[in-house]
């Protein structure tokens, strides 16, 4: 049962221990393997690629006859098999030379000719769940029902040729902030702070028309562009046709943001490190270069820097003896309320 009242007008926010307590932090992280996480876009793929996401399980994407998600842990002594992206045609453990195919199957091992009952299928690298939606690859340890996970995104964005987008390495960012991961998600899930924190963004988005839509396992925020600002050219059958949409901001539990702009897609990954430190990884995939630098997605570095100041300051505040729980704005913080319900169930 959630400790968050389902009636937002009565509810209190999550207790501060969710941001500060080590045992609560570990308990929450223990469930991350039950959810889907971003692994890569097809335009990023090499034949071998370590996966960087919140799953604390070493994994690889390998691409040969098909794309697979396999373990990055050698079945001999537990050494990490691969530490960097490559175009290798096989995997070789750098510790004792055990080799595997890109399908994870054992191939060869020096000095093992007299070992009995060897090799067996226990010497293959285990595989993990992997699914694809419009060129975006998602992996997990034990998640299922991928269609339900991606359905809300598909409903709004299926018309967009995301599989044709190209990875732009110059848009890659890797930040470490001194704050709990959930504080970063809290901040992302409301446009309430935009007029106070993001002056430039406030100039391009219509604050009064800003919308939040809730769905199972996630939140969509819809940013309407001000007059004259860049917006999507939506097809006639789209549910938002006729509206000047400048951005679609999807959050999928626990820490994945898919931010769609007229120029393309920015993927944000929230990767917990410790109870009070978090890594934020940005990936950029461009669909229309002519719209780069415009509208709501025009200066993401500035918006990110502004958010980091706020979130790190909040970490200091929620760690104080004077604070435990707050209240929600029923008009502006429905997304945060929804997140807290999911988090505490």
C-alpha cells in the first residue's frame, strides 16, 4: 500500500528518508531490475557495446545476425569481458583469454583440455530481456510486458520516424550531481518551476497551456509553444493536431526521460550512484538538423545547469532536521504525486 494519499488535495509528499536514508535507497534500487531501461538507439550500435544504465548488472549489446543483450561477466572467474565499444567479431576475456561468440556462446579456453564435462551451457554468457521500439532498444533483468511499458509513448509518437534519427555524439553529456536520484525526477515532473528557474524556456513555452498527462508507469508533460516559436508539424490523425506543441516530455519509471523536440529526441538517463549522488546521461538523436537550437529544445545545457542548482540545493534542504514532508499543488504537481505513489507502493 502506498503511503501517498491518492487524493492529491489531501496528500503529503514522500518522507525525506527516501532522499537521505541508505537502507531506503538500497531497497528502492533492488526493484530496478523489474523495469525496462534505455540501452541504445540503432544508430549508436557497434558490434560490441557495454550498456550504461541504472541496472547494476554488467551487460553488453552485441550486434551480428541480430542484436542481443548478454552478460559482460566471464564465466571463468568473473572478469568483465569488455570495457569499451568495438567492432570485434568475437568476445575475449582479457584475464585468461576465454572467448565467446557475439551470441554469448562459449568458443575456446586455453589450458582446459583435461577439464571434465567441459564446456557446458553454464560456460555460455547468459542473455537478458531486450526489446525494440522504432529503433530504440530497451533492456532489463526480469521485466516483461514491453508493450504496456511503451504504449503511452507509442500513442503520441508513433508517427515520428525515430528509427531514422541519427546519433549526434556532440550532444552526449555525462553529469554527476550531489543529490538523490528521486529529487532529480521530482524536478523533471513539473513545469511549476519554469517561470522561476528557466527564464529562457519560459519565453518559448506557454506556461498557462502546459499540460500533464498520467499513465501507468509514467507521466507525459506537453509543452505548448508560444506564438512564433518552433513546433511539431503533427499529422491530421494525431490527438493533438491543430495545437502548437513545442515539446513532449515523457518520463518512464524509474528514471528514463524521452524528450521529443521538433529537431529530434533527447534521451535522459537518471543513474543513482549513492543515496546523495546521481549520474545524469544525455543522448541526442537528430531528425531535422534545420531546427537545432530552436524552441524548447534549443539550449538543453542551460536548462540542465539551472536544474542542477535547484536539485542540489533541495538535497541540502531535505537532509535538514527541519524538513520531512511537504504538500502538492493539485494544478501543477500531479506528475510528482503520481511518481511518489509508484515509488512507495
